[in-house]
C-alpha cells in the first residue's frame, strides 16, 4: 500500500468540475480551504475579495510542494513568490426542472 499525501489535494470540484486545490492552512487552528487554480490579477483580487471570500498566495517550493498563505493587508498584490487565487465558489446554474 502506498502512502497518500496529508492535508493537500489538487483535483476537481465535485459539483462544477472546476480545477481546485484543497489544503489545510495554518499550524494551530488550521482552516480547510478549497480554492480555484486560476491566477488572479491585482484588479481581479480587489473585485473578488469580500468578507466571506479570501484571496490566497499559492507558493511552490523547489521540490514541487505547494503551500497556501493567507493574504494579509501587508502582502503585496503583485508578489513574485506565487500565484494569487481565490476561495472556490461554483458558478450559478440554470434551473433545469419545470417546478
């Protein structure tokens, strides 16, 4: 039996099939984060950020391991260390029932 990675997973959303990354972020009281893998520009970050939607910095180290870091107010919006991505939200779907 092979070991599987703990606390991280890159795959697709079961509802909308969008590519997402799932991570535990933090050390003491970790947050379970599901985020889109689409990199955002600083303008898109400002538009998407809200009280219930966070922006994350996705960093990859020299060994290929990915880590999410929460963007605090002092984090530069155009940092060269990684891609900025947002919490995942499925797009609205058209109702396909008659009632």
